[in-house]
């Protein structure tokens, strides 16, 4: 059964001379929200298998008539990062996409959503039978159908306007916020920084005395990138 979740997750917008790009989180990990009589949260790694195997679309308000990009064509890029399911879309030169870009730029649209088919889940019932707390559904693996900027969220857990979102993204890359929108590809920059971190940490370790603690294997942050 195909399901849809609408979350109040940030969307960013930036443009250059030739293209319009939006980015945001369609899902936030380990953050419960209310869904029709029960609580639900998405576990880390829930999208990993689907990101490797299937084609995924980016739509506007989950409308299949308004396609913004696709993973297969390279206009949609997805990754599980430390926050959740992050996506970036190079918008087409259509009236609907131009309108959407302006709405995001103005801050009128600032939430995201994802549509999915459940593949693996876990239910946790409240320990106290008399408790009014609803059961918790933990989504552990899904078949992801689409990601989408949306008008109405189901959860008000987060709320970010476009300018703050861009500043936050700039902070993550140690970039001057005033020039953040001039960076041609923050995703490529992120990958190059991850690779540089890996190379810097995987260096020859000095020999240690027999009674010294052996050096541990480096564990750099290396997110699963889009395929």
C-alpha cells in the first residue's frame, strides 16, 4: 500500500544564470509525529535500499502531472544524511516550476513530504495499558516513490524560512552566508570535503609500544550518496 507523509522540513532555493535548484529534507530521522491515531518515526537507513535500486520522482504536492525532476535523469539527487532524507532538484524551465521556485524563495512553501510503500516496520505498544499514549510505528525500510515540496504539513516540529535554511547550509560547509548562493554545487563540495576528510584520517599510524592502546580505525562521515 502506497503511503504519503508530509513533514515540516526545510526547503532551500537558489538560482544561477541558467538553472533553479531547490533542496530540503523529505523525512527527518528519529522524530515522532502523529498519524491517524498512532505515532510514527523513520529509522536511519530506511531509504538506503530504495535509493540504490529504484527510480524516484520529485513532484509538486505529490501531483504526478507536475514533475520537477527524476533520479534516473540526474535532475533529482537524494542522500541519507545526519538529519534525514535530503533531496536536491534542478527545476525544469516550466511555468509551474518557476512559480514554485518563487513561492519557496518568498517563504510561502517551506515543507517537504515523501510517498512510500512500507517494507519493514516495528510496532511499540505503550507499557502502561491505561496510558492514552498511542502506539509507535518505527519505519525501518521503505520503497520510496517520490519526494515533494508541499503546502500543508502534518507535523509542525520544524519550521524554517528560506534565508535561514541557506544560512544553515552555509554554516555546515563553513561558507560565508552572503555568498552561499553563488556556490555552483554544494553537493559536490560536500562530497569533496568527505573525501578529503577520509584521506586525511587514513594515514600511516606510528608504531606503538606493546602495552600501548592500538590505533583505532578511522570512522569519517561518509554518507551514502545517490546512485
